[in-house]
């Protein structure tokens, strides 16, 4: 469900207070949210309860889907790492070589930053 707010659905809070019943009926009829402004700045969105619940349900489903996908990717990455270890595709580091390794990563990062900032 895609919700777009058109310019006709932006009203002042003062006008909403004066005509609340009419606005509520319009929101229920059009299923479209209403943006209320205070001093010209958007402050509040008024939306039909069922439409709001649908958005919240969809958000919850998407969050669960994202969590599942992240877990699946993590498991896949761990499996790849285990396979690489089994095949001997790894490098062992001691304190000195690990420091050198991290310094190399930092230097490459700095170089990339410099390259990306050069026109």
C-alpha cells in the first residue's frame, strides 16, 4: 500500500480544530492522511486507524523479513569461512604482522578518500 500526500491534504491545525468532523469524514472517505501544520511547518499527520494499522503490520513483516535475511546471510558467510579454513585458505598473524596488516588497511582507506576527493 503506497500512501502519497498531495498538497490538498495539508491543512493548518487551527482549521482542523474548527472543522475536525469534516476532516475526519474526508480522511475516512479518501483513506488518505492529512498533514497538519503549525506556523507553516508540518507537525502532525492524521490518518485513518485501519490504514495506520496496515502500515504498522507491513513494517513489522518487513522487519521480520530483514531479520531473517540478515541471519541467512550471516550463516552463509560463516559457512564460507569454515570452508576456507578447511581448505587452508587463511593467513595467520602475530602481534607484529597484525599491526602491519591494520596499518595497510588504514593506508588504503586514506588513499581511497584522497582519490575520491580529487576532481
